[in-house]
């Protein structure tokens, strides 16, 4: 090896060392920032309530379109007319009645209805300020999941109805099973033409590895106190008695599901709709599962003239590592997941996006 080769190798080694040190320094700085930087509107726990003025946002969008499409003179004339109207309105404000407020909440459902905590906080906040002249619009997207979690989500919505605050649920994509359990609490349900509605039923499914373990000579023991503490198991030998008991429990839960829906949608023919089937918007309307065919977007645009629109969100403070991964676009950690799992999930999403672009 010549001196030049040695110098080149040393230079490459030094460059790698500097890169590693710089990366570690950047990582440490990001972790420090994630730990100590908090938005000024956070509460003591680092959580925050966000309110977005949708009316102002719609006005800005309209102004952007006008500015890009109208001739300059026409656009300036329109701006002057808007300013003049705003001044006139401001002067006459004392004589004009205040607009009602329409609060918009978004709920993205999953198996365990993990957004129910945020929903609880938003509703608690609204109950301190909203009155019967206001309205809450829930934009719901939920395919259902665990009974107890979705039951709690429905109970949170019920707090609004009990307080006499009008609640409208808009289903643009899907409100099925536990999703419809939530939707039925509303005073009014809207659905897009092809939104999936219904699936009023209960299911339980699990694999059983008992025969595989027996073939491998593995014994599995399950000890319980209580005749029906465990009906079916994944590893033990299931019995007809256990299967019958589970079916009985499913039927009981289904009966409660139907009774709950009947309390708020009295005109529904449950013998027709509580079969576990689902329907699209127009069919759901004819069956009485929803009250109108309309997207949430059209509903909000129609409400602009007589209501001030506000989107209300509650954001929980994420752990430092989760915020760090989020800053790299690597995805959030879900309850029960590990940092490595969050990292892998984010990388997988990025790879999928790259593949989608490559195949487009």
C-alpha cells in the first residue's frame, strides 16, 4: 500500500467518523428539543386543545381562487366590495343577532377506538361553552371493533345529546358495527351516496392450536375458578358446552346492541337491519339507517351563511421518541407497540409510497 492509498483510506475513515459523530449529535439535539420544547398552549400535561376557524379558512380558499382566476381589475374591485361589506357589517353588529356556532369533530375509528380519549376531552370542553343554539358535527369514519371501547365512544356522544346540544353525524366513508353504534346516538345522520352503513351484529373468532400441540407432545393447562370464566381458548381443547356459552354471550351482546339502537332510532325495523349486513348510502336511507344523503363538505358549505364553523381537536403529548420518529416521517407509536415497531412501520409506509410512485 502506497502512502497515497493510506492517506485516502485514512480520509475515508475520518469522514465516516465525522458523519457518525454528527449524526449522534443531531440525534441528541432532537431528543433534547423533543423533551423540552412544548407549544405555548399546552396544559400542564403537555396536551392541547386546537380550534381552527373553518369559516375563515373557506374565505381564504375562495379568495385564493378569485386571485388566481379573475382579471386584476375585477379582483381589486371585489376586494374593495368585501372590505366595504365587512365595515358595514361591523358597524351594524350590535343590531344583528350573533351567529350560532357549529363545532366540527373528526373521529377516525380503529379496532380499539383509540381516539375515544381525545373525543372525551373535546366533548368535555364543548360542554363548558356550547349551548342549545349551537351544533356539533361529528365526521365519523369507523369500521367497528371492540364492544366496550365503541360503547364508551357512543356514551361520550350521548353526553352532548343529554345536554340538549344538537348532534349531527356525517359518514363520508363508513360507519359499520361499532361505528354505527356511535352514529345512532345523533339527532341526525348524513351519509355520502356510497358510504357503508350497518353491520349491526357481533362476532368472535380465534384460532385453536390444540391439535398441533398434541401432535408435538405439548401439554397445555388452563385453571379457572368459575364455571364460565373461559369459554373457548387458543391452546386448550374446546368443548361444545364452551362454544354454546360463547354463542349465548354473543346473542346477549347483540340484543343489547339492538336495544341501544332502538332507543335512538325508534322507527328502525331491527328484524330487517340487525342481521349483520351492510348497505350503501341510498339503501341505508330507504331502510331508515340514515336521514339524508349528503357529504360533510356540502353540509358545512351550506351552513356557512348562518353559522360560524370551528374544527375542534385535542392532541395528546407524545413521548419524546415518538415525536422524534414523527419528525423523520417514520410514523407514530401505537399503544403497546415498541420504538422498533414504530420505526419499522414508518419505513414500510415510506417503501410502499416509493413503490406506488415507481409503478404509477
